[in-house]
């Protein structure tokens, strides 16, 4: 499943990031690594979203969210 397909309030675990090297390294530096939990806080349009990652909010565009594979981890309480 891709991050762009996750609904608001849903938790997931990052499986794979398939982005250009520099962009992928930047996300790694921000804490977005394999097996990291991520929550979708808000969505706009197709794949543009705000996510919560290790206590920090990040805005990700469609070109990023369509290249990040995730697996479902449940819903927020």
C-alpha cells in the first residue's frame, strides 16, 4: 500500500522509500526510516498530506507520498 492511499487518522508503518537519493536522505535525517510509525493528520487533494512522525508534523507532496510504501498499523484512539 502507498502512503498516498492512507486515510486521515490512520496509523501505518513505513516499509520502503523509493525517492531520489538526496530526497530520501533528507527524509532519513528527519527520522523517516523503515519500520517507523507514521500517522496521517490531514489530507488535501490526491496525495498531499500532513503526517505526524516521531512527534513532529511534516507536510508531504504527492510526488513523495506516491513513492513511500507502508503497511497498516491500526487507527488512532
